[in-house]
């Protein structure tokens, strides 16, 4: 079904809404393909479902299925910037400034096995430019350019109630006059908004969102209903030059973010909050260029008054690279449980590696991470730090493991903590280092240093602080010089250690 057979012109001037809608409705009778030759098609709103008022000509059945809309190529961001639409395949330009423009599905009719591909959709609406609502099963949106130009509150791609669908090779831009050096965006604008209600097993592959207030939002605000969004994958996706990068919220569980790239975002690259859980982040790179960034990754930030609105449980960061962090690479709030940071690298940074904010249940495990200093000034001045906003009597870090940390070139000051890590390994490489243990020991904490390793002819000073005795026969400060060998410090009895050569 060719839209030009139904009267579409594609000159960028003629209103082609009625012609395109007629072609879509004709194709819906048999689940056919709508062909859109290269050109610029002006339209107001289009509907790919039956509605008694908005689109009575669509085949009226419970589940519309198999309809495909294909163009002849998408344009790039430079084409959009320079208004060279006619040289860039098939482009749909919406004239609507409010409401939803290209509507794929609705609450009353789930489309299944629907496809939208090889075209550009642009506009400046405060609503949703591409509205994929209630798509059902097995849908594909691929090879698209979506541009919602500086619309306050506007959404480039809205997705809800989708199962087993794919979103692939999509670029979404929120500001036509984009400038990487000083990005701008419409207040409340979003690149991708997956407002989970009942969906899962969807994949976003090679999707880029830039110049938005929020690049990606997965999930919804916490409402107490059972979360059912599971098995989502974001693979090779990018958030660039936006206010906020990827936000994962309530309703998203057992999902994966792989090879994510965050660059130039103002507040954060990734945030997990409002009771999302079981999220694995692997092989990504986050590079902050704004000096006011809160943190590259935020875990469990309070966003409301309810206790569940600050949770983010079982978040794992595996083999993620943090570059040029200005304030904190990772900021974890107390309500989040069981955070694991492993095999990550921190390079060219001027801020804090890991910040644990305030108080109770600050559970985090750091395993096999690497810190790469370039100069003394560029390494973390406080690579591992717990910020205690309360008193020592209220602060309690239940679990904090530093295991196999590499390239530690700064001292460790744990004097304000109430509990040592369960396992503490020290690889001292370039100069003498001092480890200051908590200054207060309480009977409920059972503090101990289980293992400390020293390599090379360096000196590690273990400082117990006041009120804590490492071993009865030793003073407050214990010094071990390795003299070219590797030694373990092991507890041989309560409050005693033995030095064992490897």
C-alpha cells in the first residue's frame, strides 16, 4: 500500500494527514505494509488503531496485527540541524504542538507484530511525538530518527504495555539547535519514557537520546502496586548532553544495562531508585564533563516521602569505566541494599570514587576495582569515603568489603566509621600509606581487620584511632615494612594479629 496512491504528495508543504491515514487504514484490513517513498510528509496526527472518533476507518478488531510502516531511509542529526530533510529519505513532520502525534496502539486495542522502520519523525509537541502505547507482543521499531525540538514536557518515544518487542538503531534528539559545549533542553522533556505498567522482555539496542531534561526513564513513580516489568535490556544505548541520563524506577526488575555510554550529562548518567531491583550494569563507560554533576551513578536516592521511594535493591556494577568524575563516581544512599561494584575502573578523576551517604544499612561490596592516577592532583583525593551526616552513635555501615583493590595511591581514613570492612586488602604500590581504623568501637559492631596485604618495599601504617586496641602488646600505631616480600596480617586471637610471609 503506497501512500502516494492515496494522494500523499511528500513535498513538505501539502497536508498529507488524510492520505497517509487512508493508506494505514487500508493496510490494516489484511496486515499489509504501508510504503512511504522518500519525501517530506506534513501531518498533524496519525493513528494505527481503531477509534470511533479519531480513526473509525481502521479495521475494527480486538487486536490489530501485522501492519508495517516503512520508509526509504532515516536522516541524521546534521540533516535535521541544517533543514536538509529532502536529502534524507522519508521524513514525517508533525504540525501539532500539543498532544500525541504518531500513535501506535491505544488502551482499547493492542497491536501485535507491528513494525515502524526506516524513517524520521520530527516535531515540537508538548505531548508524545511517537506514542507506542499498548503495543502488545512482538513489535519492532527500527532505523528511526526522532526529533522533538525543545518542547517543554515533550516526549520523543513513549512506550507502555509492551511484551517481547525490539527498539533498535534509533537516534532521538531534543534540541534542533544542539550544541555539545553548552547543551540546552526543554524543561520536563524526555527522550525515551518506558512507563512500565505490564510489560517485559523488551530490548533497546543502539538507542541514543541527547539534549533532553531526561534522556531515558524506565519505570514509574512508586505507587505500591506490584511491579511486573521484567527482563528488559538496554544494550549499546547512549545518553548524551542531557540534564539527566538513564533513570530506572519502580516496576523494573531482573533487567540488564550493557555497554551503556553516558557523556556530558549535567546531573547524573544513571540513577536507580523507587524500589527497582535486581539490575545488572555491565561494560559501560560514563564520562562527566559538567562540574556540577551530582554523581555518575546514583543508587537509592530519596525522591519522595515513602520509605520505598528511596530503595534500589541488588544493583550490580560490573566492569564499568568511570572517567573524569568531578564530584562522586558512585553515590549510594542508605536504603539501597546489596550493591556490588566489581572489576570497575576509575580514571582521570578529581572527585570521590564511592560516596556512601549517611547512615543505616549502607551495604556495599567493592571487589577487584582499579584506580588509575595520572598525576597526584588528578587521582581521587578521597577515593573511598563514607559521609556521616549523623553522629557516630547513629551511623552504622552493616557491610563494606574492600577486596582486591588495585593501584591505591591515597590513604584510607575510616576514623568516622563505626565498623571496619569485613575484609580489607591493601595493595600499596608507590609510597607509604596509612589506614586509619574507626575511632570508636562498640560491642555490637565486632570490628576487625581480617586481611591486609603489602607488596614491594613499602610501608603501611595501620592506625587504630582512639578507643580501639589492635593487640594488647602494641601501641596505637602499627607499622609493617614488607622489605620486598608479600605478607598477610591475620587475626590469631581476639584483638591480636600475626604477620605471615606469603
